[in-house]
């Protein structure tokens, strides 16, 4: 304990950045980064920890989806790199971390370490248990740490005036973590850009081409615009997802009187679709009312899903027993197939939901017998770690 008190007396240096914003944080892409569409960083400060490691302290927020975040974050440069790993003494795990794959956790007392790699979670747990428990003395909030490649991330860090003991504790955590780094570790290339966690192949645009409205048979509406467009292409499949917003007739009339239109005046519709090279008959699973009702002979399935198609016999094969059991286990959002377009019926436009729909399409096609998939020229979906 005496050693801990001695380290607490050491203070880190800090300075205010002349410019502050999200462009300075593009090298950070693990949750809470890489989520949401509206991302902001304010009050950015840089400095050195007592051990001489560079750190950045800032207030970070994201929104524009089903989850949001707003809190103070500290990012400390590491002399090594690790795959994503999280650990906390709190009761909740960090939102969004499942986007990179199935998360496994190791827990003892109130410390929980989570990662997509079980062996890494165990190694990190053994390395940081003691120093993380000690760090709780330097914070009034539960400890919430992670490794974002070559940065140690601390969520809900103390206020800047109370930071020195916390930075000293982070130095001790890093010293303890270093021996747990696997030898000859090779991580995929890291490109600093506006990315989405778990989906390095996605491309993003703040606004989209209105020609997409015709492709998806969406009506042209007053002051309509396509926002936060996500696209991705791989062999045989093209993904397109966006938020379509417009001004209603009622708001348009009100605009004439008050002279302005606010963002919350805009109505919206979410689109999440996958365009296949193949063409299928019209099919609906808890989607649009098309074709005829298909009874697959499974009471549990029929109680939870409504399956319709213009080709009931083919639909029966596409939703075989294996598919039925998987759907009952996962309960995904419904979808409608029209021509070569598979459109999911999502309640809002959100990157996490788009990832879920991508997984659902993969899971469905992967459970269709290979001979039938080849006969219909359906794509071989790439292997996704998160499945």
C-alpha cells in the first residue's frame, strides 16, 4: 500500500489542444468509438502520465441510433498492441462491444474481463486484477477500461483537477498488462477514418444520392434527403442502408408562417436492404402482405412468424426446419424479398441494427441446402466472426 501512495504523489503534465474535435480521435475505433452517426469530442487535453506516457482527456459523445453515450474519456498511448479486450468493476458491460463477435467473459468478485478471444480474457484478468482493484481508490465511479489496439481507454474518468492519482493508477495497470501481450502478435491493418466497430468493410456518407429512391421504389417527397448512408459490396451482395427524411405537408404549411423548419419537424423512414445478384420469388417473413400464406407445419413457428410467398413450395424449402429453429432462437427483424432486393423492416436507422440484419441474411442463406442455393444462384456469404 505504501508503494501505491508514493505513486499517487506523482503528477502528470497536461496542456489544452489548440484545436479539438473528432478528427483527432480517428485512431480510436473500439466502443465507445465506432458507434452512432453523430460523434463529438470537446474539451480535449493532452499530457503525460507520471510514467511519461502520452494521454488525451476529453468529453466524448455519440448518438443517432438505438444507443448513445456522453462521458469523460482518457486514452493513454501503449508501448504494445492487443486485440480488443474490456474489463470493468461495474454491473454493466460497455454498449456495442458485441459488434465484433460473440463476447466471452471471465469474472471473479466484482471484476469482469470480456473479449472475443477467451484465452486473451483469461490472460488479461490474471494480469490486471490487483492493479484494477487498487485503481478503484482513485475514482468515485466503477472502473471501466479497455484496450483499443495500442491505447488504454478509461471511461468516466475523474475531472481534470482530480486526474493525477488516476493517471498514476493507469500507469500501474499498463505495467501489469505488458507481460500478458502475446509474442509475434499480428493485427490487421488499421486505417484512421470514420469507421464502424466490427465492420471495417462499410463505407459511410453523411448524405446520399436521391437516385437511390427510385432503386428502392421510395416516393419523392418535399425536401427529402438521404442521411447517414452505409454501403458495402462483396461477391454477389450489395448492402445499402440510410435514413430518408422529408418535410410533411403540415409542416410545409406551418413553415410559411414561422419562416423556418427545425430538424425535429422532419419525418423519417429507415431503409436497410441487400441487393442480390440472384432473383427470388416474392417472400415475406413478418413483412409486407404479398403472395399466399405458407404453413410450414410447425405450430411454434406459425405462432411467431407469418411467412408469405408468390411461390409457396419454394418458400417451404427456403425456410426448412433448420431455418425455422434458428429463427425461433434468434427472433430477428422481419424482411421482404422483392425481385433481387431483400429489405429488412427495422424501426430506425442504426449501425448496430444494420449489423444484425447483415448477420441475419448470412444466417438464413447459410442454412439453405447448398444444392438449392446453387440452383437459385444465391451468393456464398463471407464467413463472419460475429456469427
